[in-house]
């Protein structure tokens, strides 16, 4: 596993000579006696990096004058919220921003970006009962080597309560994602079209340091004369790029000529890993544009084209990529497919036929980066500089700092990417992930082989989730700008 968790493209710009550094604006400092160190860091970092900086009046460059009166006004503004979290949300975040967030400890945040979290390993969706505030959960999959993997719970199981309390819209966050590391799920059965509580219970415990290999399934089929590869990939985690490439190489060795990428539970992650996967699938011509970045107006003018344009890759961690060289890709999606999952689809669209099967995606075309209290590094988190982070302020913010456009200039999918073949999961017929009869995979196989048969794809009990376990993880809906490429000045 790589030692370096994240290397941000902008951080690489700062490794050049001082004259080439991005220039931070001269901003007023607060009164030293005020307890607003965290809020000061948040304001200055957001003033510089935030994609919607010009849309938030309180983040304007001229909001506070560099005078005694301006200093007093700035201090009072920072002190208007005692809680830095409330300050971030109420004073700095643009009203249309659905995805920027923060954490009191940058280490917890950066671990999550590496696929390491405190978890019991149960991944599930939550669905609202019709005409009710009550919810039920259904198990999507179990993370190997987790606490949940030691129990009998499995994909397709249902639960309606936690610790004897019925789940509803008001209490599910506290019951499932609250302070209690150990809780008891009250299980249920699907009987005659109804979710019915039973007497079974499953006790689960969240454990520190659970590392999830996002390559959940990788296999191949030979059906109807077609060699078909299938990868279920559950997060774009840059710590597992080698494992991802090994899976793709194995499929190439197996002689596949078609690939199904299952991203239905993938909430996003690393931009660079997305670029690498796209290169493994399509090709390694480093002159083909993968994406172009768009920052706020203040930043956009400081970058040159070589810093804004990202191209396909020909190597992964020093190894030459032996690309599949496909012209067509089948992608399985759901409303939980977000961010980097959508980036893969959008950035491949100009080059190949991407056939999307499932449900409309989440709709997130902006990317973020991790900012910490390291002014000398323009607030960018850089692993080699952890000793330079203000020891009195361990907070990190993960604001949206830009959007990605594909080679055709398209970026507008905030309402989600619409499937070519709509097919929602059915909680009466979830199927076994990776098996050729699992409904979404079966549909992809049908499209590949042209063998329609007599299979009925009618969805009797469509799954429309209101939330999921991954939506409450730090990596939910994240597209992290960690693309590494040569900068030429």
C-alpha cells in the first residue's frame, strides 16, 4: 500500500520556484485575543479556493478592509458563531452547495480518502415505507474481514429497527450513525409483498481502521460466444490502484472483449484513479484529453493550460498500462453512483459508446480538495507537510473548488446522468452480485449477446433509497482532485 495518501495537483504547483506559486490575497487578521483561529482558517481558505466564492457576499475579497475598523469587523464576524461547523455552514457555504463538508480532525478525513474508516462493514440502503415516515433497510453487501462478515447477515436481508426502536426519518441518523459503536439490528422478512418484522436480531460493532478493497468482484463469463468481463468497483480509492489494474489485467489475459463496470454503490473518490481506470478501459494516448478543470474566476486566471488540462495515462504506479482498448463500455448505476463514478462515464463519452444500465445517478460534477491550516502551502493538505499544520487547529475542510468538463466541454449533469436502459433494483429480486442472473448484470449480458430470451425485467418492488450507509461516510459523493501530471512553466 502506498505511503502517500493524497497528492494534489495544486500542491505540485507549489513545488516550483516561489515566483510560480499561486498568490494568496492579502487579508486582514483577527484580534489575537479572540478564540477564532479555526474560523479564520476557514474563511481565508474558502475565500481563496471556493468554487462559489463570488456568490457568497461574506467571502468577497473586499468584505473586510485591512484597517483597525476592518479588523474589528472581521473578528466580530468570525466570532458570530461559537461552533466552527455552524460558521462553515451558515456563513461560508453557498446555498446551492450540496457536497462541501468539514471534519474536526484532518487525519480522520484523509484516512477515509484512503478507504480506511471506522465501520462494521455492513453496506445497506434505506427505503421509506409508502405513505409513512418509517423506514426499512436492505443489505447491499458485506465488506470482507469486517465485523459484519463474522455474522450470518447477508445481501438481501432486511431490518426495520435498531435496539428495539423502529427506524424513521427522524431517528435513523442517530440510531445508525450516532455515537454508539455497537447496536442491534431488528431484522425483518419480505412476505407477500410486505416487509414484516421478525424476532431475529444481529449485533454489530464498528471497528477502527477497516480497510475496504474497492475491487469487490472481478470475473469473466463466456456467454453466447461473447467473452464478458465484470468488475464491481465500490469506491475510487487511490490506495488500491494496483489492485484495480491487476483485476483489469487478469480480464485482458482471459480474453474479454466486453466489460461491465458495476458502479451502482460507488459514491466516488479519486480523480486520478478515475483517469487511470479510463485509460485501462479505453486507451493510453497521453494526447487525448480526459478532462479540463474550471476553478473560480480568481484562481482560473492563475493557472495555465497545462495545469487545467488532464490527459489519459499510460502508466499506473510506474507500470505501463496494457489497456483493454475497448470501443464500448457497459456501466451499471443507481442513485448512489456519484461524483467520480459520473466522471468516468462523462469523460469516456467523447471516445467510446458508454451504455448506462440502472437508475439515474446522483448528479455531482464538482471536485473538492482537503484544506488544512497550513497557510504557507496555500491551505492544501500535503502528507509531507503534516508537521507544518497549525498544531492548535486540526480541523480540515473539504470544499468544492471546481468542476470538470469532458473533452467535448460537457459538464451539466447536476440532475444526474440518465440511463440508456432504466432498471431499478427490486428488493423482492436482488439477486447475487456477480452472478449472471442478477438482474442488472443479466440486462448487460443480454445487450452484449443480443440473446433476449424470455426473461422478465419487470420490477415489482423498485428500490428508491432515501439514504444509505455510504451516504453517511466521509467519502460520500466525493470527487477528490488528486490528479498528478507534469507542470510546465
